[in-house]
C-alpha cells in the first residue's frame, strides 16, 4: 500500500499556491516556458530514490525506502499536466498516468500538490512536495495517518542501469533527451528544451555540427538513446540503388535491385563516428520495392538496453547497444503493396514501437494482416490480433492514460485502438481513404488521424476513451471531438505544437488547424514538389523536408511565417530526429547533424 501511495505522490502533480498574493500567471496553451521546461527535464524518465515515514500505522515500519521510475511528463494545457509513473500495484506491474496541475513558488522551485486522489481498494490521499537542487521533500496523508518523504531525483540520462520501479522490469526506458522511435517520444515529433536553428548552410558550414557519408539507401529515421544513434540501411551487392522522387502515379515496382545487405549501423551522436555495423540479412529481398521506396523503410526502436531493426519479410532483429544479436523473429511474408494490383509490390514500411519491455508491430499486408505484441527480451509473442484490412504503412502509437492503455493504429477498414495488455479491440471505425500511411498523434486528450488516396482525405479528432464503433450517424459522430471530410495528408504524419495541428501535404501544402476546434488557421504552399518525410518541431519552429532535400523551416504558429529554406543537397525521404538541440537528417547518401549551439 505504501508503495502505491508513493506512486500517487509522483504521478499526481499540481503545485502549491503561494501563501500570500495571487498565484503566478501561467500560459494559456501547452507551449512550455523555461521554468516548465526545467520541471519537465527534471522529472521525465528520472529515477526517484528516497525514504518516507509512516505515522499512525503501528503495523508498518516508521521509515521505509522507495525507488521507482517516472515516465513521460507532458503538459496538457494551462496548468494541467500528465505524469506517468511505473509501479507495482495490486500485484501487477502497471503504469499510472494522472492528469495534474502545475504552479511554481518561483522560476526554479516547483511544489506538487494532490488532494483526495483515490486508488482502487486503497483509499484517498493527499500530498505536498517541493523540488529543489535535485532533491525533494514533503508530506503525505491518508484518512487517519500520514508522514514525510524526502530523497533525490536521479536523472534518467545519468542512470544507464536503471531498470524501473521495483525489481526486475523488462527493459530500461528511454530517457528525456532520447528520440527512441519513429516520430520520437510518444510519436509526437517534438523535442523541446533547447535552441534550434532558423536556417543552415552546408556550403558555408553555418550551423553544421557534422556530416558523414552513409552506405546504401534508407527512408528510415535515425533513433537516439543516450550517446548512440542507430540507423538502418539497404546496401546493394552491386552499384547504387535507383530512386525516383516527385509527384507521379506509377505503381510498378523496381524489378532489378538484386541482392542486398540489410544493415543496422550505430554512431556516436556527438561526433558522427561509426561505432559498429551489423548485417541482419544478406540476399535478395522477398518483396520488391516502389521506385520511391527502399528495402530499409522501417525506423528502428530502442530503449536503454536494446535496439530493434525491422526489415519486413526478412525479419525483426533485436540487438544490444554493443551490437550483439539477442534474437530474431520471422513474421512471415509481409507484402505491403497495392491491394487492387497485387503484383505492384511496394515493400513494407511500418515501424516497430517499444514500450515498457514490449514490442508492438502492425502488419497490414496483402494476406493475414495482424497487430502483435512481442516480449522485447525474447521475441516471443504475447498476443496477436487478426485485422481484416488492406496493406498500409502506418506505425502504431501507444497511449497510456487514466482508465485506458491502448495501441492505436490507422487503417482503411479498421482504424482503432486495442487494449495494450490483451490486444482486444476497444474502439474502431472505417476510414475514408484506402492507403493509410500517417501515424496517429495524441495531444490535448485527443487522437488525431488522417489518411488519403481513393477518396477525399479526412482529418479525425477522436476521443481516446470512446468505446465501440464510431459511426457517421450524427455530426460530429459520437466519439469524435471534430472531423473534416477533406484537408488530410497522404504520406507525412501530422504534428501538434501548442494549440495548433499542422498537416504537411505530399504536394507541398502546409495547413494549420486549431487542434481543439478544427478551425482552419491557414493553408499555404511551401513548394510544388513531393513531400514524404514527416515534419518535426522544437523551439517554436517546424522542420519540413521535401523529397529533393529542401528543409522548409516555418514558425510553429497560427499565422504562416516562413523562416528559411535550407537544403541538404540531395533527396530526403526520412523524417528527421532531434536530441539536445541537434537536428539529425538522413538523406540519400549522408547523415547530417545541424545545431545552432556548439557541442558540450
């Protein structure tokens, strides 16, 4: 019970109002000001280690030790936050996400407050805890007992051996500065807390940190955990792979690629030095690729001790950070081509997601589509749920909140959320477009989804706690906050920054909507070429790569303001990554690190 109580103290955050005078002003949106960034950086993925006293309960020791892990720390809006904490509760290893409020005594000192927070079978509790200089102290109470608590906040980045809350958990979580999967933390495409450049120039080396050549061709994003950057690539046995970018309608696959080395690469993120490379598969891939595609399209996923590389029909591979192969898994023939012309093979493009020691993969393919959860330690299946859907390239999104933990997927016949522990469908709906690609995005307690092809491209804003089928029998349909029949995007995943939802269309048009109401703020053309990579954001800026390698840098605001168009000088099909003020771009032949601040 006491361990569950301490979970409560750290999962439910609000801040103690000042004893005198009015409370300090807080922003009206969820854009973080410096003191909030500092609070987020302090707690996100930190290990909390300390002691607490128990008064009024003679059956329990007066002083007890506690150690556990905080997960994501996310501002919702205004004073409201959500903090994830992993704990053993009622005999199960679970994560509790709790909406909270945050205020500050001053710009450097947060105090958390909770009143009458209930845990099933335990009771209601309250707490007041202050953070300062990397330590914490406070009080807690229940109905007729309470005590004090105190200890240290150990940064997740400084805890490479931290394995969770209690005992032997399944994996070491990613840390606050990490970009551990496609679209980064929570698939949001954002990394705050550092300055980012408004432009760069490779010729003059303006804001260039480093640039290295990388072998082969890949459309997968870099992922970053700690000081390591991981990248996958497909290296032809002979010559260089052909790539045709731009807006065209060909569905024919590439016929003459020949044998490939499907490879995982590991680099030092600060210097670009290659640390190791491992060939996962060597031979001719079973499925052909699209002329705009690659045999290495799935972004890796990593946590504090392992990295997963997914090469479709050629298998899912799990390596240690030192490059040791831990296990591999054959998931069968994964043909992600066009369902209307089955000979038009396009390869496989969905990326794995790694969450608390479980790997989630969606395999919407020509035959026997499924969503599955695998044990990250062994590769053994935990559950598999069949899906009656056509091929798609979306990557799943994990959403954990009070009352529900789910994996959310895009689709045509079945957009939906599935129970994280069992794979049981929780809610579902039919889509409007028949080639679903963008990843679901969760913000403002809303799931944002879009897709295109075969009909008008919709935008859906869905209640994450909806149950059952969503039907279009009312306006808006029950289970939706709002929706638009048109305006969605085909390839790039949307991004939410503050109160704004941005969609980058594959034809070069950037749209901005109010995320809460769906009201259109602006619609502006960036370029006339193709756009496949998804935008990322940080420091009030959007970074939107075009297929020819031009990076459109736009102010992340409800009014359109172009800051610059900088270029990588070659094709760019992969979404960028961000870590500690550095942007990482994987383009046709290079990996490039861009930053406006010197390395530490």
